[in-house]
C-alpha cells in the first residue's frame, strides 16, 4: 500500500511551491520594468503627434496632427501592429494637434480614454473630437496641474494648466506633460509660448529636468525661453514642423537656444519620423524611422 506524504514533506513542498511563485512574480516584474518603451515623434507635417508604446503592447498617443493626418497615424499603427490605443492626450484644441485624433475616432479606430485640458476651449476642433469620442464610446477625462496618470509603467504628470487658471490664448493653455519611465523623462509642451514657459520654469525649477524635450510650438521664436531651457536641460530635443512651412519654423533663435545647451536636435521636417528607445535612466537609442507614412 502506497504511503502518503509526511507532514514534513508536505511543508517542504509547500515552501518550494511558494518560492517558485514568488520567483516567477519577481521575474515578471523585472521583465515588465526593464522592457523598453519606444517613443515615436511622427512626421505629421506642421503639427504634433507622438506615440509611446510598450513591449507589452499598450500604446498611448499625445496629439494627432492636422486634418488628413488620421490616415498617417493609422498607417503607422498598422506597421507597428497596434490595433487600439489605451489613451490619447490632447495638448490643446488647435486643428494641427487634434484633427488627426478626430479622424481616427471617426474611422472607428479603438481608443479607450481621451485626456484633455481641464478648461474648455469652445473651438470647433474641440467639439469635433468630443462628438467623435462620444459616438465611439471613448471615455473623456479633463485633467489639470497635479493630476497623475499611470499607464503601462509610464507615469504622466500634468504640470499645466491649473484648474483655476486665468484663461489665456489657446497656445498658452496647452497641457504640459512630464512623462517618467524607469528614470527616463520627457517633457511635452504643446504650443506654449515664452510667457507660460517662463512661469513653469519659475514654478517647478529643476523638477522640469528631462532627458527629452518636445520643443514648444514647432520651434517658433515666440516660444524661446532661456529659463525653461535652464530648468529642463534636455539631452535631446525634438521639433515637430512641416517641411518648408510658411512660418519659417523652427526659428533660428530656437535652434541657437538649444545649441547653447549642447542639446542634440531632431526635426521631423528634416529627419521624418523620429524613434527613441527608452531604458533604465536613459534614452538608449535615437533613429530615423526606416519608412515614411505620410501621403503627400
């Protein structure tokens, strides 16, 4: 007759099982925390669009470019095997930042949640995005300074605008986001101009330090802020601008401001879509995307 396990043997097996479970959980946690995040500053002409995607499949879009760029976005998503967005952040409701978002919603591309600035703009661009979001069943959440969102191991810290801010022009009410992934930081500035950039530098000081700066307002001279550059001190800067645009962006004054800080400069008007790999405490790689997704 077969003997059962003794009480001592059962305890040993239980300890081994618990150890294995803890070891597996630790291994999964280490894998998740060390998996790189790819950040793509998409070439959407004279507009902004940036995609952050984790190796585990989650994807977040910050701004979406002008009218006609929804197709560009979805083409890029298809190449990268992205079939849904976990979140979209809209810095502000000018068409060159939000129209592409309305277009992907209208085309039925799945978006779980849309984060917008707390203060309503009342623009037609805003109405279009919100109407498309309602029809698509996407959740809409308004955020303001102090709010924090965590998605796929990436922290999104909202630095501006405040809930009780005096309503400025739309550019200066752009949502400013500082993202943190495993010690690597990026600052997204929408279209803020010098007034707001100086105020943020005074408010946050060294807390604005970021490895990567999405240069405000396509590199316009109106957004040059030595105070912001001193606080941020980016290693890399990305300027999203259209080739041969009528505004002359990026301006010589913005380029000089970046070069004075020995910042590495990437430009979508010159380099096309720029892809960065984020790892622990550093940007591991910066490159031009191999293909173009624009339909000019």
